[in-house]
């Protein structure tokens, strides 16, 4: 307890920070939700913390991150970068000591033309090639 009283950080706050940090790592296709996340999805509830589980103690926390890796990226490198990114975000923003960050790679995803992220890149490429042809 500090001079002014206690500070309690909700589990969902840590989950949100960890989910954002993990999602921002290059090579992470998306976070992989478990059974609870799939049921929420069916019921129409969108959870931004899919694939993140957290246990918060007095001054430390343990996290489990479930990810899908984009094909072509070294899986162990992506997993280590997720650990480091989540560590920096959670300890920096919450002030918690992070005891463990376990990363579980659930699948590998190959980007397709139907993927919205890929379409945005493809459209930019097409626009550039059209500009080159008109000049």
C-alpha cells in the first residue's frame, strides 16, 4: 500500500494492453481466441482481448498469449518478439512486474487475396503500376 492508498489495475486493462502489444508485432497474423472467445463471437460480442489470459498478483502478473503466425515469418522469432513487446507494454504502462509471458502458437496463416490487409497492399501496388504506365 502506498502513502495515498491502493492501486488496483483490472485484468481487462492488462489484457487490452497485452493484446495490442502482441498484435503489433510483425508476423502476428492475429490473436487466437479460445472456446470462450468463440462463444462470444457467436453471440455477437466482439472481444478485443481474444487470445490473452492474465493472472495478476499483488505486484506481478503472468500472461498467456495465443497467436496465429503469418506464413513466412520465423515462428520462434515472432514468439520472442511478442514476449518482449508484451513485457515492455505491460511493465511500462501498468508498472507491474511481469513474471511470465507464455506464447502459444495455435496456427500458421497464409495470406490470401480475400484478406483485407492484403487487398490494401495490392491496391496500392496496382495504383503505382498504373501511374508508371501512363507516364
